[in-house]
């Protein structure tokens, strides 16, 4: 497995990815797991795949540690795979789906809200679900749909917000819910690892009146379990295709 994270200049991000992949290894000790990063951190995924091919690996599953399908999963990762295939045509590459959307991520979000002192499904609490935001409208729509579906777990309301590239901003969403009469607003951080966006969201949301802001998803057990499932799904898809 070659896990591909976004990457960050913030060293906390790579450390968080390392802890998450340790949790994956605990679940699947039979699978060699390698970390890689698209930007700002080493190693790059093509460097990892090149090393595996030179060491004689026959198959690699490339698994995006991305919470929504957007530019990185649709353009950057396919570009990496094309370059590697050109250099190592005998290396069989399988691509797993992005982590989100998936019900396990909602479970992880509620775990992190609980860590911040928020009772999951509290009918007096409205939630702002904050993602990084994207220039890809379909990615933002995925977050909006996730928010709508999450309301059914008992919250007063769940609304989407975006740290960049789309509106509303987290502080705007917090203020709107408070103005609408929500007794309490909590912010759910839909980020895999800490960094600039997570810090910015926390500061601005608290300043706008949020009662709590959850930590990033990080090495939540639900995320580790989802990575294993995405890996197994990629292998099963390749086996099914080969049998047809």
C-alpha cells in the first residue's frame, strides 16, 4: 500500500499521517504500508513507487488519504501513475477510492466532537461541518450532502462551511446558526491532519461564538479501518476485472 497524503509544511501533519498508518499496520500486519505526500513533504509518491518497482514489487495499491474527490485525486494522482507506468510498465498499479464520503468518517467526526466535550446527536447543538473547500464544485457539493445526511443523527442542525474557495466561511456559518436561535454551535473539523486551515478554522470559529471546535480526524480508529477497507476494495475490484 502506498498511501498518498496532501502534505503540509507543518510538521504536525506528517507526524499525524505516520500515527494513522501505524494504526493501519496494526490492523493489517501482512501489508507493507508506505507513506507519501503530494506537496511540501517527502517522499513523493512517484519516488516511493519507483523504489518499490526497483526492489521487485509486482503490484502496488495507491490509496489517496483524501477526504473528498477533487483536483488531487482527479489530476495529480493520475499524473503520478502515468509517469510511473511509463518508467515501470511491469508494475501493476491499483488505485483505491478517496476516503470520503463514508459513514465511518461521520463516526470519526462524532468521536472528535465528543473529544471536544460535545455529546453526539445533542438536539440543542447545531454543527458546522468544515472542510478545506475546493475549486471543484462537486467536492463542495459532497460536503453539503454529508451535512444534510448527518442531521438525521439528532442534531439541531448541520450545515456545511469551507475554509477556502467557497462560502460560507466557518465564522459566517457559526454566526448564522446563533442568529437563528441555536443554543449551542459546535464546529466539526473535516481535516485529516493539523495545519494552517485547521488552526485558522479553530481561531475564527471560536471568535464567532462557537462553543467547541473538534480536533482533526487524525488517527481515529474509524479512519484507520476505512483505509483498510479502501485497500481491500481496490484489490477486489482488480480481481473482479481480471475474472471478466
